[in-house]
């Protein structure tokens, strides 16, 4: 009996492990058929993991408009997705008589397009190599016969292909396609450390992935140079500025991007280098915590962390990239005249270590449009690392210099190392205090990490009925009904100064 129980237990664990793997597995991707010399790559996965499919269905089924297309785009059906993709491609190919059923038996679910470096005779010289298309195929012989039919009906004079290991590479001729597959077998893109670095930084696999190799920066620099983009005349006659821009492009370290479904929402994650050239960072990682400390009924916020010496860095960057020093000096003088501020001291004292520009709770679009006084506007600013009294003096100076109407009188409240500036005392005080926006479900869903966030945009679609009202004004009841399921939007950039990577995450969630 114990032996039977043991066998059943092992079978159950094994079955559970298999189901878990199937749920999270994404399967082979088109990058496997490309060599490490690939400059640019775009991959499409029409059969993502089971988790992705469930997340996609959970999100899309919430929108009334999805009912109109669900019969044609059944996300549980692999063939329907491929059929839709096929129909879009064929519509511009000239192969009007070619039907999806003709290729259904050999066409897989994953596709890609790429530029592979080629210095000899590239078919895309402006891109630095050969443009190729990668198809997942289940039957190489049938796929080759199908490609012959596509070549004939499309009238393509230069078209060749080769297949190996479940992948077909299509380009100008058979020799080039074979060379790509041979190079991939010897040194695949997926084993390249740089590719792994950037695609790993852009998170889990999704329905769309993109990668740009460091060498793509050199190709772009050559192309821009050929077009005269680095002509010193374009930079006020400055050879140094032209060279600085060229160097920044040539110093490109690579980048990757992934689009995926997650948590009943859609997210786009991108990884790039944090700095280009020798310029210092303008920002610091205080924006996430600053936004998280806002009142929990905040409708929207744009937050930015500011690095020490950000003002000088801004001017140095402008100078490095071609703005003449005399123009910078004139602009600074004009700002001082028009604002009454003394730069940079007053600018740094006013903005401190970061600023969050806030739309308050229960935003009413119609009420804002019909506002009769300054106090009716639900906007404010939370400042980090400042003194309330000093901020009040600077605000007064700005108002006097600008000639603002007498009824425009922002309120300033002092907090613990913070200050709130708003149209009413109550709003200013709520901003200066330590709020709990970071504890709200909507904020946490779209901004999952606040540490080291340098810049942030957050919108709460559930705060009042402002989105529904705006959508109805713009597109009627149908648009309003399809806007109703939306919960929140977050766009945040985190910078890890240790590995020099900037990770930008855009998330849109539903209720």
C-alpha cells in the first residue's frame, strides 16, 4: 500500500511540475536562428506561455469592444492568431489566391525580422547588413514548397531561404540564408553575453521582443555622418559638440524591449544604458518614494528626482551637445529677469532633491473647465529636501515678477524635509504630510518598485469618474464603456548605477 501511495505521489508531483512548466514556458524563439553578429532583432510570439494567454484573456474580456472581435480572434486558438497574422502580411504581397490553409500545415507560431551584419555585399547597406525574416516551421519540405508558391505569386526576383532545426531564414538568396543559419549554429545570438544582458534586463518573455546590439550604434553613426548630421555647422560651428554627439551614438551599449500581458494588464519594459557619453545624471532615485508619500486619493502625478548639481549638469549637457555658451548665458539672464530668481541658487532651493506635480483626488474634468477661481483647481506640487519658508519666499518672488493676478496666491505648507504647494491650505498640508499613495492597490500594481526610481508618471483611472466623463465627451457612450475597465497607468524609470542600466516600465492595468 505504501508503495502504491508513493508511486501516486511521485506521479502527482511529476504531473504538477509538468503543468507548472507548461504554464510558464514560452518555447523556442526566433532569436535562436540568428548569429551573434545580429545588429537588430524583432520577435513575435503568437503562442506565448499559458500564463500569458490567461492574462490576455482576463484583460481583453473586460472590454465590451472585445466581444465584437472575439469570434475572429479567439486567443485560445493558435491557428486563428496565425491566420490573422498571415492575412495582414498577404494583403500587401500580391498573393491574392494564396489561402491560409495552404500554409497551415507547416507554419509555426513564432516569427522574427532582423538585420545581420554583413560587410561584403549587404542587401540593406543603410542598416549595415542583410535584412532577414525568420519563420518557425514544422515541416521543412512543405515549407520550402510553400515558399516557392509565395515567390511565384509575389513576383519577387530576389528571394531565397534555408531551413534548419525548426526555423526557416528568408532573405535575398539561398547562400545568404544558409550563411545565417550556419553562423547561428556556430555562435548563436541567444548565447551572446550582451544579448543576454539586455534581454534579461527587460524582463520575462512576452508577445513582442526587440533587441539592438552595441554595433548598431556604429552603423547609425556612419549613416548620420553620411547624411551630414555631424556637420559642425549644425552645432553652431562647434567641432567639439559635433564630436560629442557622434561619440554618444558610437558609445551605444545595446538595448532591449519586451511587450507582455501581466496581472490582467499590459506592460512594456525597456532596458537601456543609463548614461550616454561623459554627461552626469540629472536625476536621482528619489521619485518613487516621493510619489508613494502622496495622499492616497491622488489622481495623477509626474515625479522627478534631482541629482546634486543638476542645474550645472543641465547647462553642461546643453553646451556639450551644441548650444553655444553665449546663448546659454542669454537664456539664463532672461529667465532671471522674468522670474526674479537668482540662478542656480534659487532654482536648486526651490526644487530641492525632487518634485512631484500632482492632480488631487476626485478629479472633475468639467469642474476644472468651469473653474471660477484659483482655489477651484485641484493641483499642487510636493517638494523634497526644501524649507517651507524659503519656498514661500521664492514663490512670492515668482508671482511678483510674473505679474500674476492678485487672486493667484498658492499656499505653502512645511513638512518633515518636504513642502507642499497648492491652491488651498488643506491641499498644501496634505501634500507636505506623509501620505500613503504607495499603499494603494492601483499604484502598487503599476509602479511595483519605488526604490531607485528616477522619474515617474502615475494615473489612477478609478479616482472619481473623470476618465469616463472625458471619454464620453471625446467619443460618446461606446468609448466611455470601453474606458471603464481601466484601473491605472504607470510609467517609471529605475536606474541601477551599479550595472549602468536604466529600466523603463510602462504598465496599464484593469479592475
